[in-house]
C-alpha cells in the first residue's frame, strides 16, 4: 500500500490524485473551500471599498 496522497471522488468513488481539480474518470469538478473563502474575502473587500468611496464622496 503506497502512502501517496489520494482523495476519493464523491461521484464515482475512485481514488484519484489529491492535486487533481477534475476527476479523470468521470470529469467531476472538485470545489475547493479555499476558493469560496477567497471569493467571500473579495466580496467583503468590494463592499468595504465601496462604502469608503461613498463616505469619501459624501
Ligand atoms: Zn470521478
């Protein structure tokens, strides 16, 4: 048994490379939680900057 980094595809239950963003078996796309956090951060930044601009304009 090799100690390589594998993850199980939730769609076809096959062990694939942990770095794969798309399953090579069934083309299932993995959604990374990091990306969600990034988009939330970007959204918050846009809201804050927009609020500051509105305050700046008066
Ligand atoms: Zn799959």
